[in-house]
């Protein structure tokens, strides 16, 4: 059963005691949401992070446009300095450290791996500087914090959160027949009020019922009407950085019909329609399939999915019970299926199974060069570009459907070569325990694999510990869990 600890978490540290009851060990981790394991300074809220976003946005949109209109080099220098002053260069690093500390330093690695699943499900893509300021905080406050609630709560909270409204352009979704649409300034400036369907489409397609729910283009448009008016209020000093509110003057009047059900005018209609979407049979099947695909196999069977759906139905979508169900399915199918690990999960497995310290302290003499460098000094520290290099930065997805859970999408020659490079980086940069100890890899292997002698025979052919590390973590047995 050693493979199970890599399937639902990130393996065991060298010589770590294997839990006597693996299933109970895993399921207990998802019952409650503990405080973050992160011990660094300044865990800022999403609302607090917006202040930095506002500074960046307003300065770029107002001061720089005028000051550097005919000076592209001056603009480049000024924007680089602004990145430093506003923290856009440092916040992603800080958030990645918080995220990864849950996987390799805490007592709830199973919960962490599920958290990474949900952050990908409710993706905030790389747009409007959100990755530099707000996405990490969004994932902590609107995803992780709701993993001990039912799915309806997570869906509602995630849908009307400021980063999601900005990401999917619901700020631009204004009823064509609303009070705002009739204002004189729109005609003068030739800016008519129009529906923006982005958020409504993704709410159905990606977050709840999926295309299998059988919705039509008309359903998308009607849902977009329900979502009109949910937006931040623009101000000259804050741009779009104010809190999300329901602005009735932007809301499309009249009743709307989605999937055959009619909803009344007003702010309450959005929560009601989300409740209906998350309780749709297609939603349960869609998410149960995604969970099984994430943990078990690219092509989950109906037999795998059924217990997860049943847990959803019996608990009204209570996520701890849904999570326990998929963990049990992963346990039961552990010896029959192996799942290729996406780059981020593979990276954390490499660090955790190595027993690495995973610390990258910044010398104090360099602190003055980085105004926000002290946030991570002497703590878990990782440059966020590393995850971009291996193809899976959790804040910089290019598309709103997030990263793929299909193995073949991660098997390009370039991405495989990069894993070789970063296995080497892990060995040197993150201070592998007993790096000069020639028995360290045997400890890693015997702790984490059920066929240790076969793997040891391959790894022992390497000429150095560095080569052993590169070979071990790129063997099929380590790439799959």
C-alpha cells in the first residue's frame, strides 16, 4: 500500500513510519480545515491584496500613460520599478510558499492535494495582474476555507468573489434593458450596455453541470441576465478594485428562465440558480468523474464514480464526505491503476520523499534590494517561475478550464526533460538530508515503493547521488502514483 501515500498525498519522508491504517489516516485529514502551516509573516487577505492591485493598476492607467506616452524605454524602467514597489514580483512567491507548505510541512497533505484540485477547478487565469496579487489569496479564502462546507457554499462564494468576477468579466455584464442602459452618457460615448456571457458560460460548463447538462445558448444568455449587476463599482481612485456588490441599476429587469425553471428579478436569483445547478445530476457526475480522474486514472469507470455520487447525494454535497468517498475509491483501486502526476504534484512529491528542508533563505545583505523580500526571509521560499518552467503554475493558467488531468498532456519531450533538470535542482538547492550519505536513496525507495529491490537495482547504476536523484524521480514508478 505504499503507493497509496503518493496517490492521495506526496509520499512519505525517508524512514517515516507508515500509518498502520492508511485509509483512516487519509480520511481523517479532510474532516476539518486547520490553520495554515505557513510560519512566514504577513498573510494578507484578498481584500488587503487588492490595495496593491489598485496601486499598480491606477498608476499604470493614469500616471504612466501620460508621462511616458512617447518614451517606451522610460515606461519599461518605470513599470519595472512599480513591480518592485507594489510587490508584484514577490507576492506570488509568498503565496506559493503558503500553498506548498501545506503539502510538505503539515499534517494534512491529503487535504492539500484536494485543495490543489479545487483551485484548478475554480481557476483564475493569468489576466489583469490577478496572478501577481489576488489569486493566491482567493484560493485560500474562497476555496480552502470552504472545503469543510457543502459544494453549494463553495460555488456561491467562488462565483461572486472579486477575483472571479474580474477574471470572467462579469464587471462588463450589464443588462441591455437596465436603468444604466438608458443613461444619456452611454449614447454620447457610444458605450451601450450589453450582456457579457463569459462568467455565465463558465459557471455552467466548467464549475457545475458541464456540457452534459444539456444547456443551450439561450440558457447561457438567461443566466448571464441573472448575473448582471454583480460587479465592483468603478472609481477614479480605485479603478475596479472596490468590493463586489449587486448594483440593481445594472441588473436586467424581468423574469429569466434557465434549464426550464423561471427565476424572479433581483439579487436573490443568483444564489437560487447556483443552488439548482449544483444539485443537478450532471454536476454530481461531472465533479465525481474529475475527482476520480485526478486521483486514480484518466478514464474513471462508472463503478469508481458511483460511490462518490452516492456520498454527494446522501450528504447534500458536503465536501468532507465527498472527499472521503473518493479517497476510499482510490484506496480500493490502488493496486490496479497508476496515475501520472501533474508537474506541481510531482515536484512536491520529489521534495517530500527526499526529506528536503525546502528552505531557500535570502542573505540579509540582499534584503535592502527587495522591499518585500523580508516576507519570506529564512522561511520556505520558492521562485514562482519554477512552476512555470515545469508547465503548471497554479496562478497562471492560460485558460479558464485550468490545467489538464489527462496524462498525455504532460508527456511532451520538453516537459519530461525539464523534470530531469528540476530533480537535479531539488537535490542541490533544497538541501537533501544527508546529501553525502550513499544510503539516502535506499531509504527513500524502501519507504515509498512496494518493489524496492527492482528500483534499487536501476538507481544503483548511477555514478553519484545527484544522478541517483535524477533517475529515481523520473522512473515510471515515481512519475505515476
